[in-house]
């Protein structure tokens, strides 16, 4: 996957611990990142900072229920996607559906999550999927006062 001729290889010797950043930039430079089938505007989403170290990713998923959606966190990548429906009915259970305007199309939306952020849970309520995240700051990264001798 790594291109030896990448423009980012010139910057790698000048940094320590930022390899993942360069890998993400290289991925974004590839043609498949900009393919309309993988990166679109559905479903619309918000990223909300709820406290100093907590965040919510909110996705508008009208017409979906929790059995239609899969949330996966793997290797710093949070992915929300729809599950394939085997048999989509054109009518509701009572046979009264005249027009189906609320889409249940297939989608996949991914978010890159920092190493120090944990996914705490997900909740679907009133057509809004909320994935809760919390930033865990290790002791060695917290601000501390150094005593002068």
C-alpha cells in the first residue's frame, strides 16, 4: 500500500510517531478515496463536543432500525454501515404503503479515531444514531508542574 515515491516520505525522517498521519494522507491521495460510491453525503452527520474530553458522532438515519445498522471499531477506524436487506417489502405490514420516500439505501461512513479515544457506545433514538466517544489522556501526557531545584 505504501508508495516509495510518496511526497510524504521526505517528511518521515523529520518526525517521530506520526507514521499514521502520513499513512492517512497517502490514503486520501489515492483515487479510491474520492470515489463517489465510498465517500458521499449520505448519511448526514454531526460531530458534537459534549464535554472537555467527550464527543458524539450523530448520524441521521431516518427509516432505519438497530437491526439495519452495523457499527464497527477496528484499528482506529469507526465505521457505520447499513446491513444488506434480503427482502425489502414495497408495502408496510398492513399493506398500506403508497409511496416509499424514506430511503433505506446501502451506505458506509468511516471516521478516523485518534489512538487516545475510546468508543463508549452507540444509541439509535428517533432516527438519530449517536456514537459516544471519550478521549482518555494518559498520565504522561497530562500537564504537570516541574519543580525547580
